C-alpha cells in the first residue's frame, strides 16, 4: 500500500507540474518534431560538410586529413573556382532586377480594371512551372536557326545570334531565363504586401498632395519592407544556388564559362570525373558563408529598422 501511495503521489506530482506549465510547454511539444527534423537534415549536415572539407575523400573509402589544403587550392590555384565565383557575382547583381520588375508588375496588377484576373494568371504562370521546364523552353527560344529569338531578330533585319554557344553571352542568356520565374515570385510577394497597405495613410497622403513616385517612395514602399526583405533573401539565395538552369541549358559550357559555385560543387563531388567529396564540400562551405553574409546583413538591417521604429 505504501508503495502504491508513493507511486500515486509521484504521478500526481508529475501531472500537476505539467498542468502548472501547460501553456509554456505545449507549444514546444508541437515544435519539437520540426526542430528535430531541421537539426537532422539541415544543422548536422552543415557541420558534416565543414568536417569533410578538411579531408580528401572519394565518398566510399577512408577519409584522409589534409587540413586547409582544399581551401588553399580553391582560393589560390583554381581558375575554375574564380570563373564560377565571378559568374555568381553576375547572377547576384542581375538577378536582383527581379525585385523592381516584380514591384512594377504588382503595382500594375493591383488595379481594378477589366480582365485583371487574366493578367494576374498570366504573370503568375512562370512561377508554377518547374525551373527545368523553363530552362528547356529558353533553350529552344535561343536556338541559332529554329529559335524564336533569331526569328524575331531576322524579322527586324538583324543577324542570327547563338546565345548559349557564345562564351560572352551564355551566362547572360541563362540569367534572363532565371529572371522570368523569379520576377513572378517577387510579384506575388508585393501583391500580398499591397493588400496590407493601410488605406488611411494613402488617403492622408493624397490630402497632403502626394501622388505618383512621391506616394510610392514615401508612403507605399515603407509599408512593403517585409515583402522587400523576403524578396531580397529569396532572390539572393536563388542567384547563389542557380544549378538547375545551368545543368539544363549549357551543362557548364561553352568551355566552362557558365559554371557557378553550386554547379562546380556538383562537378567536383558527384560527376563522372569528380568524386572529390572533400573538395566539393570546401566549395559548398564557401557558398554557404557567402549566403550567410547576405542573409545576416539583411536581418541586421531589418532589426535596426524595427528598433528605430519602436523609438
């Protein structure tokens, strides 16, 4: 009896502790599966990649510790890495054009005019298409003889252009293909943000005589900061991991001039001439820290803006 009463009292104590902390504990119980999943499939692999980058490894045999040799070769003795890095810089700056283009389209689609739903569907269409399909469509569009681009150029009296076969133009042609769905994504973000714009502030600004670009710059854009932040982060990440389009449209060619860091990482790690997992992991770590730098910068900027707004 004494043992039963002791067991009962301990169970009652446990239940009472949960009841006392139910409001604080229950949300964490719901979050726990997602946190475990995130840790197992995101956080732990990041540290594993950093660890592997200090080794020479073919993915199957024993790892050989080489210290910082992979990074030294990457930064000081690898022309492919330099080409890939500068291509990523081009992607980064030109891909950001999707944000102002998405904003302009969203401002147009935010009007109440006849047929606006059809226009919204047409502009939204690129976002729902797979990037592989977009890459294939633009590859056909750029064909030197049968492509629509050269048919249009020929109609206006210009000569044929082999976009994907020209080392000077291929990267820009792929970026143009990537801008199509990315602009649609930014448009969706801004359309959502425009629905949350305070109409009272708009009316007050109109009474004060604000209109046109002054209304946009001083009244509308400040209320679109959350949408702009998400658009910047997603666009930067998309620019830095632009693997799909390159793999489909040029496979890194011509002559390796369209490689970016994500594609070069794949070549070194998993392609038929690669299986240098340690070197591929070093490329992945460099790419990760470049992404982390931009994301941390935007997070810090947004945090400072919120602090100033609270004051």
